[in-house]
C-alpha cells in the first residue's frame, strides 16, 4: 500500500515542471511554445536567461530529492529506485501538461545525487573531457550520464541500482530523440 502511494506521489511530484511554472509566472507564456519547445532547464536558460536556468534546475532537482527523501523514509532500496523512475516519468510525461514535459536530465542527475552521489563525480569528469574535445554539452553530457550506471555498479551500488539507472538513462536518451533527428537531417 505504501509503495503504490509513494510511486503515485513521486509521479505527481515529477509533474511539477520548473521551466513551465517560471515561464507562466514571468512571461505569461507556455515554455513549450518558446525556443526549442522543450519544458526543461536548457530551453528555460535560452528563453528566460541565466536566472530561468538556475531556478528551473533548482525546482526540478528539489522536487526530485524531496520526493525521494519522502519515499526513502517509508520504503526500501528497490522501491526507492522505482520511485526515482516515477519522478522521471512524471517530469517527461506530466499528465497536467498533456504528457509533454522536459527531457529528464536534471531529474536523472538529482536521482543520482540522492541515491548514488559518488557516480556524479565520474559523470563530471567524463563531461569535462567531452566538453574539452567538442566545446559542446549535449552529446558529452549524455555520454557522461551513460558512465553513471557503470560507476554505480563499480562503486558498490549493486546490479539493481545500476540497472535502474541504465533504464532511466535509456528513457532520457529516448526523450532526446528529436535532438538526434534534427542533427541527422
């Protein structure tokens, strides 16, 4: 009973979209009708400025960490991983926004911050190396995030945590599919 309720509440927490809320409050517009059409931090940064990026990251990371902390108070590790998946799904496919949300990068990273914080160091080092070579963030960032399930496993997080983050990573990559389609055209 607690697990089902926690999963539903984590999905609903994921539906709170920082970029959408800020664009509505600051400009009276739907962020999904601005710039790239994505309801995420990067588009918020382009359309709302550095402040928009910062507050979007803060809101999206905060909702993730708070939802997972609340779930963690009542559930075990396996259920917590499912709750992280629920927050991610709520962010990418928020029912209140017609199932059109962000791409899940901040939620993925915030989930790692709560569940496996050491994996973020690996991701940061890979990102810096990739950025140093390409001077871009998107592809090196996705590669850095791909290193996280491996580092979670190596650092003792076990197969369930590494597997859960690998599945969440595949969802984040799928959410970026339009990025790769545009680059191929």
